C-alpha cells in the first residue's frame, strides 16, 4: 500500500477504534460494537490456564488469538511487544496469548502450538513467552519453520531438551490447542491475528494485524474513559 494512502487509512481506522472503545465503556451491557447488531462476543474469561504477559490486574487486557506460522501474526507480534513496552511497566495493559492455528493454511502451526504448551509445562510462563518470541523470530512464516528445530528452540527457552521431546511426542496438548481454535471461532474470529480488548468483562473486537497507531488509539481511549469514571478492570473480569 502506498504511504499516501496508508497514513489516512490508519487515521480512519484509529478513529473507528476510538469510537468503539468509548462505546465499550459507556455501554458495557451491549458488548462489542464490532459485532453485528450489538451481539456480545462469546470470549472465554482469562483464567489460570492462560499465558499472560504483564499485570494480571491490568484494567485493559489484550486477548490475542494467533497462529505461529501466520506472516501477519509475526508482524503483529512485534506491535504487541511495542505496546507492552509502553503500557506494561505501568501495569495498565496485559497481553494474553491464545492459540488459533489455521491448519488449512499452515499445517505446522498446530504442532508448534503444542510445543509451546510443553515449554510452558516444563518452564513456566516466562519460558512460554521466550519460546513464542523465538519461533516468530526465526520462522519465515507460511509453514517455513523446520519442525525438527523445535527442541532447539525449547532449549533456548530454558527447558530440558529430553523432557520437551517426550512431551511433544506424546501429543498431550493437541486438545488444548484445538480448544483454543474452537474458542476463537465461537468468539467471532475469522482470521489471524484476532484481538479482543477486554475491560470490565466486556470486549472490543479487533480483526487483523492492526498498526501500532490504531492499537494505541484504542487503548488510550479505553484508559481515558476508565480514568474519567475511576474504574478499574482486571484480566479475570
């Protein structure tokens, strides 16, 4: 897309997100304005099974459904880290990563997602994020990652190679990955990445790899409305 077109488009998108964010706070019972006719997206509340980066009690939680072989997810992963670098230290925003592997497009993505769950089991939350970051850093995307390198990436994340290989070979997390896919579909996600801005038990639905400027505008709008009302949220709400 030409820069002369991209800049105005990002401004328009940011404006829509701001309007949606304000609507979200002012009309909490109506659900996400991104859904048809005020239909509330059926998003699973954040719980102990989730992988969360940042403050668990953050007033704004970004719930991302992602595919490790999606090239748009690879780019958006960097955007999300930039957002967390800005809002994470103050505890205003948390990031939850959930699996939404589009196997019809990326046949390796489900196995990579399973591998990340093995890493989480063996090394905890920090190891999980280190593994995810590394996969996105090294994969060319679109099924370009050699699955034989997953033990190397797991070891890089700090877990025992032999234990990881045993967990991965067992396929014990296939059902959890499939459940993440099913959740995303029920919530209305049609592609990757798909993000929900969760605040006070309501959700703003954002489709695709939105630019940093648009994501920041939506977050600032939500935080601004919460500040006016003296309201706090939390990942589990």
